[in-house]
């Protein structure tokens, strides 16, 4: 009798404790992964966005966004505690056209009388709202400002207009370098330091709006012509923002093959519109994915609707760019725009709406800060994609994307100098969470266990 009672009590106690010591019944069995903080991969320069083509003006109320909502949108994009904490702002250097919400205003809209004539620059102190935005970004702590030209003024080009392609005339290269540096000087007088400067955007395309064509060989010659002027101004020269990553590889290879050109370019930049950013560019210099947003014909706020332009699609694109392409920077296209935008935020008169795309980017940008380094990581589970980082202040970040429909439990072995006991926070982004804190992470005996709901992004921040 006593034995049977004891057996029953032990069985009841074991049943009561089972939920505390066993994996969740809804989750798959525990999978093993590793993170080695001793294996350093690429440095991280930051994550960013652009408000070129008058979108900064829209953010500043050009179509009725209220001052209160302007501040809320700024917080969503730039606040490190409650928003994305984005750390790179990409500015559009104006061409000679001036159609509102289409082209950007030039600082020298008319020919001064030839490439050797004294320049006649103009500055309105606003630059399509970008000066206001840059000043606000600086107040939030942004230090990386990347100014990029879609085209030289038309009179400097073979087709006589800023749009529809054409290329830069050889005799205007030096004057074009001075033009670009003068743009940076105007910002400096407004209290904003341009750190990175590009002379072309998508040189592999000719478009009906501002555009300028270069072959890789032509780009090499322009780099050698304008690079010294840009470097003397204390600014990084950037090239070439090709529309496809494979296309950018051709530009990077041509630059690296010419020693004089290779010395001039500090950052190689490309876009994954035509071909994805899924392999390293052929250079030892820093590389950035400098513009992308997914395709789509309607405004989309979903996390995972299988449209290809939801939040999960953006999270997968970021992972691939960091893990497979080894990029040091990730710059989304519009932070906020209007209509059927694929931006992060939709501006709607006095109001605005937020897409889960914002929180996909924020999961990385808020916690992985400029100066961080990516370290080696492997999830050990099919369908689970992991990247890991160490910040300058010692904080360690794991970004874990479960692309499968079923929940998974992972158990990471942490190695390297920073693998001792630690605690931190767990954040989740999925259909019902927007970078929400959902628990506490604990590292015991060099191991970290994490539950991953299906189709979710989990961010672990260890202090």
C-alpha cells in the first residue's frame, strides 16, 4: 500500500514538473547550433534609409503630416530605444530638373559657361527637405551621411539632360568633382558632415528620371579623375550603386584591377533589384547594400502573407545580405513615402501607417550598432537562419529567423572570449509582435536555449 502511494505521488510530481523541464509540446525537439565570438567576420557600418526625391519634404509636412506625427515618424525610424535606431542616411544629390516628388534640385542648374568657367552654385538651405531631415538625424545620433548623385547636370552629359541615361563628358569630370564636393560643403555649413559621396546611381540603367550611364571601364576613369578631389575634402568615395549585385561585381572587379582606381574607392555599393545580394563582391574594401525595397503594387503592412514584399521577406533579404554577401552596411530605400509604397511607413495626409517591414529592419538596426562585428554562427536546424554580432560596448546579439511553419527549440553552444554566464532580453517579430520583448535569455555553462515560433524573427541581446 505504502509503495503504491509513493509511486503515485512520484508520478504526479513528475507530471507537474514536466512542463518546467521539458520542451514545449508544440515545439520540435531541441536542435543544436553554435556561435563563436572568437571568429570575427565583417565589420558593421550600420543600417539606413533614404528620403530622396522630395520624400523628406513629405515627412516634414508637405502634404499635411502633422508636427506630432512628424515626430512620431522620426522616432520610428531613428529612436534607438523605441524605433529602428537607423544609423545611415542616404541623401540624393540633385540633378538639373526640379519637378516636385520626381526630380531633385541642382546646386548649379545652368551651364556656367563651360567646364573651366567659374562655377555659379546655388543653395536654398532646404534641398527638398533633406537638410531638415539630416539635422534631425544628427540629433538622434546619426553620424554616417551618404550623399549620392543620380546624374550630373544635363549640360555636363552627352545627351544634354539629367534624365534618360547619357554619360559624363570627359572634359567635365574635374568640374563634376568640384560640384559634388561643393554639395558636401553646403551641408557642412548647415552643421551636417557628409561622410560618403557617390557620383553615380545605377549606371547600368537608363531611366526616364535622373540617370547616367557608365560601363565598368568608364567608371574606372571617372573614379581616377574625381577621387583625389573627394579624398582631399576628407570624404569617402563610394562606387557604383549598380542596380544588380552581379552587375556591381563587374564594376568592383574593374576598379580592383586598376591600382590607381582601387586606391580611391573606400566603399563598394550595389543594389539587389536585378540580381540578389547573395555573395561577396570582389573587393577587400567595405561593401554596402545601398538601396532596395521589395516589389509590389499595393501598400502592405503584413509580416507574413507570402506576397514577397512583407516583413518576413525583408528579414530574409537582410539575413542573406549580411551572411552570404558579407556586407557591412544595409540601406533600405524609402523610410516613408505615399501611396502604394514599399517603404517602411506610408504617409497619408495628416496620418501615417506602419508596415511590419519597419520592424524587420529595426530588429537588426536597433541592436547592431556601427562598429559592431559579425561573428561565426550556425543554427544547426533546417529552415533556421542565424547571424550573430558583437558590439563595441560588449553587447552580443543573435538574430534568429525561423522560416519554417513549425516552432523549433534551438540550443546554441556559445564559444570564444564572450561565452561565459550572461543574461539578456529576447525580442520577437512576427504576425502578433513588433519587436516586442517576450522573455529573458540566460547563458548557462556556455549554452543558450531559445524557442522559435514558426515564421518568426527572434532577437537575443546579451549583456
